[in-house]
């Protein structure tokens, strides 16, 4: 049913993504799908890495760790550098869906505190033509 699952991750909050990561791994196993972990960074030094290259290496290591943890044979990482990650995040994720050819996005999400503000998952779901699974908690 699905052949390529994109999983957006925030490397600063991996501890909050356990359910989403488990769901993605389960779906990948069930369908024999490739999983690509995607994360967005800026060009300036940040809390995770001093450069986009270092950020990409950390994301690649995270992907390898997830592959081993969940016994997934076909795993990749895709780091995106944005001018302002806080502003450009949704657009960068939407573009990554198409660049990667993903046919499912599995995203961790939180319960919005104020419903007039959309969440990233809702934005990706409404601006792409692929299925999006939001995993709370």
C-alpha cells in the first residue's frame, strides 16, 4: 500500500516522538516501505549542530540508530537547510514530500493549545497530495 514513508523529526525533541517513530517503523515493516527521516535546520550554528553539514551527520546517525532499533532495512535521512527554520518549516516539509517521492508522512504532533493556530501536520496534510498520519503523544 505504501512504499516510501517520510518521518519529520525535530532532533531537539526526539524524546517526544517515540509513538510516531514506533508507528512509522510498524508501517514500514508491514508494507516493506522505505523510511526517510527528514529534519530542517538553519545555516547558523544552533543547539543541535554548528553547521548544516554537522546537522546532516547527526540526522544520518539518528536514522541509522532507528534502523537498528526497529530492524528496518531501508532507511535514509534527508536534512533540509532553510533560511529561517521556524518560518520555513512547513514549506520545507511540503517540498521534501515531493522531492523524496514519499507516499505517506508519519508525524508526531501535540494537542494544540489554541485552535486558531494550525499545527505542522495539519498544514502538510492540507498542502500535499499524500496521506499524512498524525501521532499524538
